[in-house]
C-alpha cells in the first residue's frame, strides 16, 4: 500500500488503551542449539504465567514452531485449566521468542479500523538468521486476522518505540538511527517514517548506548531499546529507569536519559512529568550459560529493568527478579496505574537472554 497510514487517519494507540488480544511466540528450540529443549524448559513457566493472567482480560494468540509444539502447548494449557476458548495457537516459522520486535505493530484509524505495520525486522542488525526466519511474521499475522499491511521504509522493532497515543513517541538513537538498521538514512528521514506510519507528531530522542557497551557491559543485544529506558504512563507522564548507584555500568546513560527527558515536551509543548523507576538493586546476573551467542560471551550482567512490563485491559504484568527492589517497583507501578491490578511475573531466566515481558508480547488494540 503506497498511501501512508497517517494520511488515512491511523495511529498507534497507547498500551493502556483497550486491547482485543496479546500475541506471543512460544519458546522452543533455540536457533543456536537445535535439538536442545533446555531453552524451552527454562522459559515455559514464564509463558504460562503470562498467558494465565492475560487470558482473563484479553484473547491470547500464540505462534508455535511446529504442530508437535502446538499440541504440547494445547495439552499444557488444558492441564492447567485455562479457558481454551480464549486462546488460539497458530503454527508458523519462528526462530525465537522476541515477538515485540519481529512481529507486527498494530495501528487503528479514526473510523475504528485496525491495520498492521511491518518494520522490516533484520535481527537487530546482528542476527541475520533470525531475520531470515521471522521476517514474514507481520504479514503472516495479517493473513491470520485478514488485516491490511503497511510496510515502513525503515528498519525498526516494537521494543524500540514508545508512544502515548496522542502524538508523542520516545526512542533511542542508538537502536533506530544506527547503520546496522538504517545505513545512510538521516534523522529527518527516520523521523518522517515514524510520523507517517505510526501517526505521531512529536519525537523525543534519548541517546541510548553504543553497541559494544550494550553487549559487553549491559547485557543487551538491542542497542538499548527504549522499553528498558523510558515509558509513558499517560499523555505527558513518563517513567524512566534510574539508579542511585553511580558504580552501576548503566548510570551514565541513565543520567543522560533523565537530562534529555527533562528538556523534552509532549506534543502540546508541555514539559514531561518524570517519575523514576529504580532498577533492581545491584543488578541481576544470569545463572549458568546463556543461549544467546552475543550475550553468552559477556559478564553475566543482564539488562534487567522493571520498565519491561506489559499493560493490558486493567492489569500490568511486571517483571520480578527476586530482588529487594521488586516491592518498590510494584508500589511505583501501582501509583502510576491506580486503576490496574499489578501482577508480578518471575523473569530471571528470560532476562538472562536479553529481555523481559514487554519484549516477548505484542498487544492487538481494539478497533
């Protein structure tokens, strides 16, 4: 489709707006360790807990690697007494679990229509085998739902953008304005694509961090996605990741992000109201070896952030790390979403691989 979504009245809704469903890619064989199901064994409890909470308030749409895995998922959900009328399982080609990034970004129109945007997933610029296996997913989801698809003229991922639904977007330069995604494209060209395909007007850039720092020091293979840095909780109220520990390797980047947010405004030109969300105390470290080939060579430090939550129809799924800041994070989130139930989900095994709840889910807004 040559016409841009924005010109047709489409926008990306905020995450706290009504949703029809949440999409997952179920963990299975890791692409780096074919035939080894230890990855699935580590992850599956987290997926069951997420699905259990979500299917009470929205449909759950699951992508499975094979018919055999689909049968396994069905039997597991049945065994744990899930309402299977609220869950669909679709068999398609998937490499891993990061559906926020490889999957579609949904948009809605002023007329109540829903459409899909495809952002040309290229494996975060570092994993071409992921891109080859999963580049089809936005269109495959569109086929399942019989929705139109708009293909953006740039490369990005769902975890790289955060919107307030009324015209503002936050992103990090290191993940979007990066030669491993968009070589030769200027900031102006990238901004115009974000505006045209997500219906935003005001873009707030955070610096992020260099790739080598993310991978070797911060436990992050996404070049610092925004969903571990800053999230909208209302039109101009923003939660930002923070630590008082100046020896934390993330501290200089968090300080810069705070300064950049303090200098920014919403789409109406009003200053942002900033709320710190403290990171897990002293960090979270992976246990044992990692499956991720890039992160596996690092120190074991992870990109654990309570910001990697999901909002869905009156609930917030909040990462829990078994850390003494877990309760502090729950209090902050509850204060920011007073009409929501906060459900903590243990995610240490997932975070060791480079993400948390937001990274592996994608909300489908209501029309």
